[in-house]
C-alpha cells in the first residue's frame, strides 16, 4: 500500500496542476474573447489566436464564431473540473485507510460527472455547433470511465461495510 499511496500522492499533484492549467486557460480565453486583450483575429476574422499574456506568441487557436467559442470555453472549464475531481479520487488513495466514506464520496462525484456532463454538454452544444466524431468518442470514453468508477465506488462501499463490521467485532 505504500507504493499506492506514493503514486497517488504524485498523481494528486500532477492532476491538480493540470486542473489549474485548464482553469487558467479558461480564464485567459474568457478574458481575451470578452475584451480583445491578448486576442488576434486572422484570415478575415474567421479564426482567432489567444496570445500568451504580454507577448505576441499564440497560445490557443480556434474558429471565431459563437458556437465554437462557447464549445471551446465549456471544454476548457469541464476539463478543469475533470482533473480536479480525479485529483480528489487520487487523494482518497493517499489515506492510511483505503475504504472510507470520503473515498466513496469522491468516486461518486467523479462517476456522476463523467456519466452525465459530457453527454449533456455534447447534446446542448450540438444545438448550435456541429459535433465532430472525436467529441462523440470522448463522450463514450468518459461514460465508460464513469461506469468503471461506479464499480469502484460499489467495491469501496462494500469495503467500508466490512471494515465497520470488523471494528464492531474487535
């Protein structure tokens, strides 16, 4: 279990950094697209470049139309949430007791988010922007990840019950 705790500790840091990176990208993109700061329109205004702050180096590129921009911002925000939630799951594996109510709660949040949000978001965005095959594949992969995590949560619930029974016997 020491190896699991150590690897989980490293993964907590990596996924928190990824979450922060997506959040900062979301904030920078929102600011740039709302105010024009660090934003450059190209090819007749049909594409945009978001620059690294205070530079002329492009950071993010995209189509300059409302549907794409909404999908783009939602994607950045959702992946920030995804990495934050998975970091909490990894954090549950750093505890000395593996089967805890905290761990179950983190797994439940993660599986519910992965099963519901990608499908719902793709459905809503498809109303005003064409969804690519890659997005459909990502929705399916997130659903599979959610189902797998659901099974893990059920195992954790059984583990908590067994631990509680054992604590009562001792």
